[in-house]
C-alpha cells in the first residue's frame, strides 16, 4: 500500500465566550432578561434615580407575578377598557375629606398624577406642587405636607392607589384588610419571604393563600371589567386602519435606561466592565432582532389576525432567508416570547404554523388547510365510488397543487374521523 500525506482545509467559526453569551440572550424570556439587567444595575447603581427606580419597581411587580400566580403561563383575556375612571373615583372621595384649601389643591394635583394602573407618575416632582400652591394660594408647603395628603389618598377606595412602588401599595392594601395586627405582620413577612425565595407559594397555609389572593398588583383594576395579566408581553401588535404595527413592550426597559446604564459602566473601570458591556450590546441586538422577526410574522399572518383566513404555513427557515438571519437565531428569538394582540396575549411561536409538505413540493399547506380540503373533496365525491387515499392524493395534486404522500393523507383523514373509502362505500 502506498502511503501519502494529504492536507485538507476546513472552515470553522470559533465562538468566543462573549459571543456565546450574547447568543444565549436570544432565547431568554422577557423576565429572565430583566432579571439580568436588574443584577447589573445592582452592581453599578446605588444613588436615587427615577428611571432606575421605575425599572426596579416594574421588575419587582413581575417577580410578584411569578411567585403569586404560579401555574398560569399566560392569560388569554386582556384587561378591557375600564368603565370607571380611577381619578374620578379618587376625586369624589377627596371632596368628602375634611381638607383645607391647600390640602385640597395638593390632593387634586396628586390624583391627576395617578396612572391607569394606580401608580403615581414616576416623574412627579414635589417642587411643582409647592410652586402651584404658592402661586395660587400664597401658602408655602413642605414635602411632609404633601406626604400627609398622599397617605390619605392611598387609603381611599380602592386602597393602595397613588403608590410610588409596589411594596408600598401592597402594604397599604394589607393595612386595609380586616385582619388582626398579628395576621397583617405575618402577611407582610410572607410577601418578603416569597420574593426572597425563602418559601414557595405551595408551602403556605390555605388561609395565607386566601389573604394573598385579596391583594392586587393593579389596585385600579377593581374598577370596570378587568382580568389580571400574569405575563408581561414582550411585544404589542395593534391594527391601525388596514395596517398592523408591532412595537416592543419596553416602556420600563427603554433605550434611555439602557443608555444610562451604559454611561454608568463606562465611567467605572472594574473587572466586570467588559462582560457588562457585552451583555448590554447583546440586549440591544436581541431587541432589534425580536422586533424585525415579529414584524415579519405579523405581516405574514395578517389575514389570520383579521379573521379572513387560517394561519399561513411559515417556517423558521423562511423567516431566516427573508431577513438574512441564521435559522438558529430565528428559532431562539421566537422561543419564550409573548405578543399582545388587541384581544389576547399569546406566545409568539403560536403565530407560526408548520407546513406539512416538507420537501417544498407544490403549494404550501398546513394541517388545518389539509383537513379543510379533505373534508370538501370527500363531501363532494361520488358516493357510489368513494376516493381511496391514493386517489385523494392525485385530486389534491391536480386540483389544488398540493403534493403529499398517501401516508400523510391517511393520517389527517383519520384525525377527521373519516372512514376509509371501503367503509364509506358501505355507508
């Protein structure tokens, strides 16, 4: 045997640890991403900052949802438009409160700053309130005076509105429950233990669970017809006239917040700075990729969303080819993400529909499409000479351009509980 030496060139891509971590970000859920961002903020921020405080409180609300609503992956029904305006309800109660003129003016300003979910506007500035009272009534008021009025409003019905952070709202709600002081203290401690993962909801007594169920993360939601959402959707899809528009649901994880964190990291040199920058760069890429992929999916399924047709067959590879992305990137980005439609919240992957003609022969067809076609063909067949599955295959190909194997047709016919041609002949 003659020995020889051959040299073979091989092209490979070496993935660095930094790139690998950024790729992992694609498949993480919104809550997992905000958890990582929260950890990063804890490492770099210790001063009082309104943007940071707003993010951390929204993140805390999501943590409460995760521990209090275990087993509820997502809620199909969204909160409907409220029948009653929470501000009007609070103003009605303010009029019945024995406040002096200055306190009434403070109360009106505070109530006007209450958002639809009951939160006090994070950008509210006490200095603005002081200026208005001084200008209108020539009376000087202090932060303490404003806080005094705020505490009264927070105990209006429903209790816990006009809150600065979710813990404040929950503790006020607890104080307004008809419980003993010992039970109230126990309930507050239980909330803290749940958040710190010292205890799980399944370990609690039925009485504690019942009292926890009387609390709400949306105190304004007691007005009108509402349903609690357990998952914060990553995306929002709304129809304007005849066009569908998709946006990131990142009001609390905004570009401004990311830039602020970036600036802070750049101003401090430490060992973790490179990893922190890599995470933020990966986060921005993740958000951009998520938006363009979801826009493509919603555009592809607009007839389904409009109620005009069933879901279109669309694969990860088709999305990848159209957007010039890798198939693995698309596969990761559609995983663990939720999209808010006008009337429900669904997993983004629920808008994808697998094609059953795997070899790309003929017209694309989904399982639902095939069942409809089979039903129509068999309904109109010659009852004295029913079509076999092999003949159904040729009819689908010749009349509808759908190329499938006989085995596939048999599978979907059985799912429709349609008997074989021999049994149909006997019928």
